[in-house]
């Protein structure tokens, strides 16, 4: 998984790049599935998914990964629609997960360099600094 939300997956179609971590693709997915991206991920995880949660995530992920819309639709028709859905559910989950979860080793949460802290633009903060309402 890369920092930009792209994931290479080997599936029944072969090896392809998937990426849904683009605002336009996420908005399209949410519209087609009638739910937010986090809700779609949850449905894929807990088995309450709908067909478009799977199909559209894979189709849009292929488009975001660089495949033409026509080829992406053909791949979905041939390899999602014509096969048992269990493996496609796992692929759809992995595509959304790549967009939402930073890869291991990402710098999120690591301490900033001393020169940044000394510049006075950023101050350290932890959960105890946030006022509870």
C-alpha cells in the first residue's frame, strides 16, 4: 500500500492497481452506494454489504488506478459479476482501506523536527490538551 492510497492487488483479472483515494471517486462511490465511505467499509467488514458496495468500489478503484472506464467496467462484469462474491468483497475492502488507513511506517504521530517546533508555528499537543465539551 502506498501513501497516496494506491494498492496493487492480484485478483482473477490479473495484477492491477486500485485507488479510490480521490475526492471525485469517493463522492461517486458514496452516491452509487447511498452511504459514506466509512459506512461502506463497515458494511464490507461486517457482512451487511450491498452489491454496489463491492462492484462500484472495484470499478472506481480500477479507474483511479489508471484503467479506462470501459476496461474497468468490462473487468467488473467478467470477474466480479461472473464469480462468487466473497473474494470480491475482500478486494473492495482492501481498496477502501488503502484510501483510509495510512501505511505502516507512515510519519503520522511522530515527533516533529526541533527546528519546526522552535519556529513557533506548531506547538505540541496531546489528547489532554483538548477541552472536553
